C-alpha cells in the first residue's frame, strides 16, 4: 500500500510503499478515509526518541475509516462499519483500560498508521460514527476529545470567562467546547490574526493579538480578568503569560506540548493563588463519545476547523510547510484523493 513514511530527523517524509496490513486476532483493518496532520506529528519528526519512533514509521493518529477485514476474535464490529479511532492502545486488561481510560495504562502506546491507505488497529480502539456524520469528518474526533478533556480538567462552569492562548486546532476546539458548554465569554489570542474569523465561527466571542498588553487586552474583551486561561501553544513563557492574565484564584491549564523546558515566575502564581494544572489525552468511554456526537451538527460546527483536504502525494510538501506559521489550520489527508 501507499504511505507517507518518516525516515530521519531533517529529512522530509517520503511517499513509498509498505506491506498491506493483516489483522491480529483482536484487530481490524481499516481503509483510511481521512487522517489529520497534528502538531505533535511535527514534534515527533523533530525529536523522535522520546516517542519511541524510528525510521520507516508511518505517522498519523487522528483518523477514521471503514472496516475491511476482521481478526478471528473480533466481536461487535462488521465489514463496512464506519469508525473513528482512539489512538491510545492500552493493554485492554488493567484497571485504567477497563474503565475506558487507556491513556493511563502503564503499557499505553500512541499509535500511528493514518498516513496510509490502510491501517490495522485493535477493535477496542474503534468507535462507530453517528449516521449523521461524514466518514472523513471522523478524523476530527480525536482532537475534539483532547479539547473536551481540557474543559473537563479545568472545572469550567457555565458563566465562566475563558481565555485561550493559541489559535491552532486544539485552541480553537477548546473555544468550541467552552462556548458550547456555557462560558459567558470565550476569547482566543494569537500572535497572528489570520485565524480570527475561524475562531469566531467556532464559538469565540472575541479575538486578541498577543503582545505586551496581552493580560489587559484579555481582561477588556472578557469584561474582567478571565476565570480560566488555557495555554494551547507549548512555547516557552506562555505559562507565565497565562498566570499573569488569569484572575485571582483562577485556573491555568497547560495544554501545549512544550519540549525542552520553560521559564515562569512561581511567585506570581503563589501570590494570586492560581490553580495550575495540565491536560493530556482524554477518556475513551465518555469524552470520545461526546466528541462523536458533536459531529452530528449543531451550533459552531467543528468542521470549520478544516482548511485543506489532500491526497497522499502532496503530504511531504504540505507537512514541511506546516512547520512554519501559515494560514492553514487542520489539514486532512484523504488517501483516495489524487
């Protein structure tokens, strides 16, 4: 089958062929309908060792497809089922896996495989899409779930004032959920303005440009210092900026993947009694199901996140372009496109 393959740091992905997958007894094979390019994929190709990735790996963990083959022990799924994939593969037996939380399994592996025509995954990682949802849009279920988990972790209540640092896909989806779940104002901040209209389409009530007056600008747009600030970029210094912007005894949620350390002033957090917490992954049984329901339709459709749909051939070029700030937001790889 055709796939986009990672070889080594500093080299673009290449389009090549790899063996067609065959299912283990507890696996299914999917024809990949769509796979999102995630910012963490970019991080992985720059520093693959912490992720256990080597040459020949096929990236892609935000994907959906239809079932074309079943392992001998698979029950509850059939040929032709349209499914979205939970990319955390746990052991399936531990307490965390049994409660539907494979991200906390001691043996959890974050799978790839979506940058290809077909992928083999365990049946327990598959969730059938609602009939109202387009199969390709199922690739949004994973980032939608990550963003929903951020809201759950924050303890946000209806009426809260929310600010989000970063207008990338996760930041915009945090805005989507915050508005959908009753925040009184939802302000997105970014260093560029090209995602302003998309932020508003996804539910933001305001948009601010980051800079020296970020805290003041957020307070003006929120009608007071925000109750919760989500840091969704992962750049050095932004946790500090979030702490400075949040209200007294407010909450800062670290979401962005900041590799290589950070710098911030804990004295400010101490004197403001800020609640500082972090969010990663999501609950498969609860949050992933809610994310799938959001694909049915309703106010502020998450599909507004999608800016491009491409086949496999242009993946290396598009992937490299995403290392730089562009006007693109969520790019979906759809292998059937030419």
